[in-house]
C-alpha cells in the first residue's frame, strides 16, 4: 500500500469499532476455502514428514447455555445450545474417533500445551474431565505432568465436585470467562452469574492448586472507569496472577454490533479506559505480555502450578519458525467442533503450510466422522507471504517486532518492506524503534487490529479476488 491508500484506510477506520485483538488473525477464516480435495487435505494434515513437531493442542466443546441476547451479545465463536448430559457423552465419543485419525501425525510429537475451550467446557460432568484427558493421553502418551493443561469455563457452572475432578484428571490451569464482575452490568450479556459465584470459584481453584486466568471485558454500556478499576482490583486481591482484559467486541452480526452500538463508549472513551487499566495494572505489579494479557511480575511458581504458569498456548505461533537450523513443524492442533488446525512448516516442505477449520455444524461434524473423513469445513494453503503475515500478526499481539529475527527468517528488511506504513504511523506517534525492535506505543497499542489490517491489506485483496474467481469457476 502507498501512503495515500494507507491514509484512506486510517481515515475510514480510526473512529470505528474494531474486532477485538483476541480474534484477529491472517487471513480471516472467512477467506479460507470450502472447496478442496479430501484426499490431499488428509495428507497435508496427517503427514509430518518425520520432522520435529511441537504441538499446542486445542480441543473444542460445542455447547453453551442459551442467553438473551444470544451468544452473550458479543461472542462470534460458533456454539450450539446445550440440551442435556447425554449429548456430551456422544460428543466425546466422536472426539475420540477424530483423534484416532491424527494418531500417526502426533505419535512422535512433543506437547507444549493443551487448551480445552468452547463453547463452555465446564458443562461437562466430573467423570467427563477424565474422559477428555484419556483422549489426550492417547494422542500424547508421553505427556509431561508439568505441561500447561488448561480448561475453560464460566463462573456459575463451577462447583467443588467439578473443580476437584478437573484437578484429579490432570489439568493444572483454569481459564474462567468472567467478562464482568459487576452484578449491575452483567445483565447486558444475559448471563445468570453473580459476583459471589466468581470469587467462590477462585477460592476453590486455590484450594485445589489450580493456576487461573480470568477474562474480563471493559467498555460495557454504563461502565465507568472507576467501576472498571474496582473490578480489576477485586480480581487482583483474590490472588489471580494472569488477567486477560480487552474491550467489548463490536463486530459481525452480534447483538452489540447490530442493535446496541450507540450504547457503548466511543473510541476516544475506549482509549481512555485502555490507558487507565494499563496504568492501574502496572501500579499493582503486573506486566503487559500482549495487548490484552497481564501477568504478575513477582510470581512464585510452585508445585503443580509451575508448568501451568508459562502460558505457552497464548504464546503459540508468536515465534513459530526455528532459527537453530533444525527442521521443525510448528503445530496448532485442533480437535472437535469448529476447531482449527495450523501447520507452519519450512518453505521447502513437500506440503507447505496449511490451516483448516472443522465444521461449525455438529450434524456435519458427526456425518464426516461416520464416513471416516476428517470433519473439515474449509481450508487455506499458505504461501510464503501468508506465513510472513501470520508471523507479523502474532508478533504484533505483543506490540513489538524483532527486526533481526524478521531478516533472518524472511531475508528482507522490515523497515524497507513496509516503509510507507511505518512512516505514516510514526508521524502519528504510534511506533518507536531501536536496532533490534520496532514497538507499538501510545495509541498504536490500542490500534493493533488496524495496524494488522494495514500490513495485510494488499494480500487480503488478492486472496479475496482469487476466492471469487474459484467460486465463479465452480458455479
């Protein structure tokens, strides 16, 4: 993009709500292709060519409790309404069958982290956590007990029996989607949780020696900066060392995007809230790991929590290309409904790099597994430029790019390759740099998704055009 194009995109987007930083990736799964050859896709996803393979594994639970508004008003992740415990047993059976299709691929791999997400994984019954872990031990029989193993959940569904079972099954970390501590403001998501349930669950996590991450959202309608800081302090005082704090998502066909956009704070107010939370968290001894992740600096890892406080899953793909000269496949593994697989291989690999997404329809997911097929809905083959953009997107989540690594990996100078972009946003005071790093600063931190959009704009246009031509050819 030249300066004029960059300035036009900036002018158009500076005052618009952007999809939050947690969701941003290249290219958007909406651009992955639903037309692909099943045999070729199977080969690319299940053959590892004997390469060293390190895996960050995700397994998805499809079910959520219904809310009004739907999907808590903001969530864009696909889910299905939970109708009863028998459904979960059937689903876990299919999950095991899908795992069996990947057994050869993972047999010599090293598991770096495990994350059970969704949906709402703590809809599972106590025995189900053991069944889930049995599936993971089947894929990774040499799984270390110290590997970060996280299970996601919501406050009102945790109780002591479940938390005890989660710990006994081998999980060492919980990620609790609190989103809002304030009982007055939680009404906007349609959830039934209370502040009391949040802190009762945290006490039980401590009792059973589980590390814990708390997700909080700011910039709700009616929320003041004072209320936001009060809620953060309540979480800090409960002993939580890792907080994920991001603004309310206003995107897609969510209720907030389509019906309540005018009720939420404008961009200027969001930036004010971002700066206030940053100042407060730093004053309380937390350091910023990403644009949305904060961790306690003086943490003392101990016993079961030691391997659970490395947060490898959050760091996955932020430095996925080896620089030690050893061939390696960097993998984000995915099992289950709507799960994503990503294989980032060396450029001279026979198969290259690929991403896939499983069906977002549970019926279609079951149908493909019954037919002995990987349950794939869409696929994307990465060209070298796409791998480069994936790397840059992940680096920017940490608000910095290592220029030396970039040159070693991609053979080009970062500052020359995107020269017009850096000049424009430097004039806005969004970046600073030295010989090693380029860093986003000031409002540049808040506008991470916009910077990512600018970096990938030209390539995204090419992908969109190619997809349109492919679709036209199949009609």
